[in-house]
């Protein structure tokens, strides 16, 4: 059973019809439906290409949030070997919204950290829908520290609608935890590569996306506020999310132009969820390329360049 | 006689009565309702003498009360490119900026200055909540970097008064990038071994709290200031329960270990002087009213009436 987005309704109909025909044919072996079904497939492919050829910013947000999109866990399982999860912030708890640990990436020992949203009801609850609490950010800070001490590159996989807005999270210092994680990103003398695979939601994403290099999947987004939140505040109407998504310039393509993202990784036609293995492989290749580019840099130079990168955002001219 | 009693006398009376109570001389405390005379309010730095409620104070007025003799010199902040995203909601961003400038007579939401407090040299920056909710965009980022660079150059501490709803949405991702950017500014101070004190004022929320406002060597808040990452309404909608009284207020954060102190605005200067001089391993402060510094010591005196 495939999940369709609201703008894919037409597509759902065509693909549904093709599937129906094939199901009928399976029951009546003398029926020949293949020509008709193939025609529907062609029509569906054309529509898919058309829809995804020019996704509006709001539609990109929807694709970025698609439940069938590969999540952090899928990337870690496919791209890393010997993944050894490390748990806990040594203060309060282990936050399952954030995965992290030691692993090998193409034989290189690294530290990998990422937001995991979960893929069904149980895992989504366990992962808190990828919304981390302070413990998650403190775990990330601890792992970045570990990487720094043992000179291991850090790879972060960003996919969150934001940090968790909860009572306990506030009481235990959500702001401070995010601020410290961001600070740690800017202090470590090892390469730090971040990849946004879905949603880069505000401070909850920045906390480990303040990297040397930032790659984004073609239909991922990165924003200071969700389009719905922005619409509620500036338009006083949360239904104006299309306009807000447009105004916020949150697509990977815009962020590359703004020099916030360094690389946009293409997705298969129809989005990452229609070609999970290809997408994961493309992300792996992108990470390898970015890591390779930083391999010879010395720690102090990395820190200096990373800081300069952020200092320049506000100084240099911006062209969109 | 009729003409005099019916027309002239009321006219004269109305002129006099208008002179006696122009509206702006009195402010009603929004908390306890006490009518406060402007001089009294000003002397108490916009705090209510009867209930201690802390009202908004513009950065310039705050600096006048903070710096010795009300004398400080402003540090220039580079103005960033205006409206790089061509952002438009119900209003164009440049129009919102223009309105805010007109309303506050300031360039943007952060004022940076240097001067002396209790004869201790400092750089200070204060965020202006009345300028687009104090929101952090590229200008605020530039201001904090300018302040940190000035403090490092003069080898003196930085005191930052925060007040903001969060990041400036109209600058999109560029406002979010001010979180790491201002963090770099804080790191400059730390590496130079200089104190960075954050005074959190009402309200400090969102991306501002989650970056420079929570990275101080010492965190002091004004009483009852709202200090939060997520808004109360968002949390109530998420967890579907009512939040306790005083949640996300300064005293609540103090109890939960996020702040060092909660200090009344009128006592803030004395406390800052004392803390800073200890951190700088300086001699004890001379308390009480200090005479104005000699003219030649402060050639760039730039205090203005707020």
C-alpha cells in the first residue's frame, strides 16, 4: 500500500486503476489487460515526471515529510558498517529521537549522528517523531566531543520538524542544550559533514547542521520556521502555508543559491520514497566526496574555515 | 458677562487643565494599576515602585541608566543587505522595517555601546523588543559580532541584554544562520578569556534563547521575564495539558538550574560591576553615585535623551 500526497491524487487514481486491472487479471488468467495497464503505467510515469518536475515549495515540504521516505536508520544501516550505537547524555536519559554512535564509513571510522522519525506507529512513538529533547542534543554534543578527541570525522543526518516543545524539555533546558550542541559543532577540529534528508526544522536542525559542508537532498527543506507556523504568525492564518513556504525560500535549490547548502543531491523521479536504494546510494556518494575534499585539512584550519563560513552569512552580498 | 463666563472662562480652564495633566506624564502599571509619574518611573528604570513589575525599557534608556553618568559611545554596526529574500507576507519586509525604524528611531533591534559602569570598562549590547519583536536577523548578528570584536580589541567584558521573540522570519534561513554565527562571536570572547554576561529580559524566546542567550559565563534574568525555547501555547497544544503557574518565567528557570540569578533592574548595575570586577581580578568597586568622568576622558560622549 503506497502513501499518496494530496497533490498526487490524480496519480493515485491512475496507478490504482492499473493495479486493479492487474489484480483482476490475476484472478481471470484468460483476461488480457497488460496493454491497457501498460498504457496506464506510461500515463502515470508522465504525470509523475510532470508533478515532480516543478514542485512548489509547499509541495516540497510535503515530499520532505513523506512517511515512506528513507529515514536516518535506513541510511545508517545501508551506508555504514560496524554501527555501534552509543547511548545517553550521562545526565538524565537516552533520547531515542537521536541515533548516534561509532561506525565505519567506507572503511573510515567515523561518528554518525542523526534524527530518526520512525516508520510506523510504534517506532514513531518510540522516536518521538524525530523531535529531540535536551538529552538528545546533549548526547550529540558528547558524541561530537568523542569524535574530536579521537580525531574521527563526524557525519550528521538531519531530519526533524524541530526540537520537541514539551514541558520537561523546557525544564531541562532545551535552549541551552541546542546552544551547546551548536557551539560544539563550531569547536571540533575534525571534518563535520551534515546531510539534510527530509526536514531541517529550525534550531532543532541547526544543533548539528552547523557543519563544514552541508548537503541536501533535492526535495528536502531547511527553514527557520515551518510554513504553517510562519503563516499563523505573519498571515494570522495557518492555511496560508503555501504562501509562507514560497516566501521563506526553504528549498534545497534556494539554499544552495544562498550559500547555505553546498550540494544538492538529486532524487529519483517521484522522490526518494520511489527509489529508496538509489537515493541512499547517492547520499553515500555525496558524503564520500565531501569527506574526501576535507581529508587533508588540519584541525585548526577546519575550525577557522567553518567559523568564517558562518561569519560571512550576513556580510557578503546575496543573490537569489 | 455671558460671553466671558460662557466662552472665555471655559477656554482658559481647558488650557490650564490640559497643561496640568498631559497624558504622557502618567503611566499606568499594567500589573497593579498604580498611576506612576514619569519622573518616578524613569528613576526606577521603568519598573513599578509599588509592585516591582518590570516594563519594557528601550536600549538607549537602559544604557543611560547603566553607564556612569549616562555616558556611552555607540559602536557602529555594519548594515547588512536589505531584504535579500524579497520577503512579502501581508506587508513587504522593507515596509515593516521602515515602520519599525520610524517607531523606535533606531536602525534595527540591537544597540551596541561602550563605556564604563562603576569605572569598569565594558562593551554592552541591548536588544530592542519594540523593534519587530527584537527579532534576530543579520543586523542583530552583525551587532553581536561587532560587540564581541570590540570587547576583544579593548580587552573588556561584554554584557548582553537579550529581548526577542526569536529569529526574524522575514530573513528566512539567513536568520536561522545567525544562531551559529552569533555562537562564533561568543567563542571569540571565550578564547580571549573575557567575561560574557547575559542579562535575560522579558521576553527572550526561540532561536535567541537557543544560541547566544544561553551561552553566557553568567546568566542573570530580570524578575518574571519569560524565557523559553518553545511558546507556551505550542507546548499546551502538543502535550494537551495546562502548564503550571510561572512556567518559563525567570524564577522557574532559576529553580530548574538554567540561570545564576534573578535580579531587579535597579540593582543590576551594582551586581554587574561587582561580578565583572571579580572575574577580571580587579580591585573592589567603589559603590554609590560616581561623579561624571572628566571631559577629556570621554571625548565621544554620546548620551541622548530617550
